[in-house]
């Protein structure tokens, strides 16, 4: 059995692979990514199964640092609310719990990335498939601006189901509330604007089951792609490792943060983002 310190923060690499399931995956790692200087732009992905807290963690980061979040789900919801052609298609795709075609998603997110040019950005919910990852990598590499960090939020499914069923959203801003962990100050109302909160149509058990199925089928190959690209990965069990400062990092591209709640994961995420992108300015709300 692994020692507690190994369980807490495991760095998988081809040379240190052992017999555990996760480590055996790492035996196939063939390449390694060299990160550019620590002051390079923020080009980061936050990935994880539906309901793993991508939106919550991205919003928390945004309350600390000045950068841009591109949320694939929000882009699609904005098309739906504007009644565009893409929105009409996205509406039925989202309700059925499946995924939009890769080329449409790449063109939506790709044009947003291009318009951000040299700004710092984080992508939430894109890429979700291996095809999208390959298209994104090709686009970034043609601009000599490779990804710097891929954070996977690794949260158990039973916990996610509870979150989905208790989740209410302020649709115009994307602010999310959970009736158990993070209730609004006034029931049913957004804390900032006082506007009504809504239940997302895809936040129900049947759609959730479909979303999880498509997540595992489509997204796991994308995760594996970035694990392999990373060469070695940093895997932190945020449930037992409570002091982020004690976790040693080596600039791994792929960081897996395992936890039951967003509050467990958050301090680790904050420390990693601060360390990787020290040039980020404080956000106006935190200044
Ligand atoms: P999210 O808000 O990230 O949970 O996304 C809501 C829904 O939008 C997903 O369940 C998918 O149907 C669709 N969607 C979001 N991002 C993507 C993507 N990168 N590729 C395909 N479909 C997506």
C-alpha cells in the first residue's frame, strides 16, 4: 500500500509508474511538455464531469485575478437565448444531454480565442472531446501559444448528482448556487442583482445520466490526450491534503484535483494558478 504522503500528492510519470490503475495509465506517456517562462500568458483549461464545479471554481478565480473566462456552455446558452441558428440546434442537443458537433464548437470558441489575442484566458467546458482538443492544440500551436495548464476537477459521481439536483443558476451572469453548500442570501434570488434564479433544463436525473455517459465516452479520451502530453501529471487528493503549500509542483501541464466539495479543491487551485501565472493582476473586485 502507498504511504500517506504518496496518497496525498502523487506525481505520475513513466519512470515512477507502479501497479495502480492510474499509474498503469502513465506507462503509456511518451512525450513531455516543456512550459514556457513562469510569466507567460495564462492559457488554461478547467475540465471535469458535468456538475464537478468548473463554473464555481472559474468564477472564484475571476474574483481574485484579472483574466477572461470562455465558457462553452455559456456561449451556447447565449445563442439559445438570442434564438440564433446555432442556438436552436444547441437547445435540443443540451436538453437531450448529448454534445454539439466538434467543428461548430471549435469555430465558436476559436473565434473568441482569436479575439482575445494576447489576453490571459481560461476555457471552461472546451475542449470536451479528443477531436476538439486536437483542433485547439493545432490552432494554438500555429500561433506559438500552447496551453500552460489543464486542471481536471475530479469529484465522485454521487456527490455530483446531489449538486446537480440542488443547483440553481442566475442565467444572465452564470452565477451558480447550491441549496446545500452555497445558498443564495434570499431564497430564489441572485445575491448581486436580486433577479430570480432558474433551474437549468438539463439539471435533472435523466439528462444528467446521459451527460455523464457522453462525458465518459467522449471526454475521457480528451483527458488521456492531455495526460500523455503532460508526460507526468500532478494528482492531488484535496480531501486529505489540506495544506496546499506542502504540495510540491514541477510545472506539470496536467493537474488532477480530487475532492468532494469545491471548498476542498479551491485552495489548491488558487495556489497552483498563483504559482503558474504570477503576472496576473488582482481582479478589480479583490483590489
Ligand atoms: P456546461 O454548461 O459546460 O455543462 O454545458 C452544457 C451543455 O452544452 C453540455 O451538456 C453540452 O450539451 C453542451 N456543450 C458544452 N460545451 C460543449 C463542448 N465543448 N462540446 C460539445 N457540446 C458542449
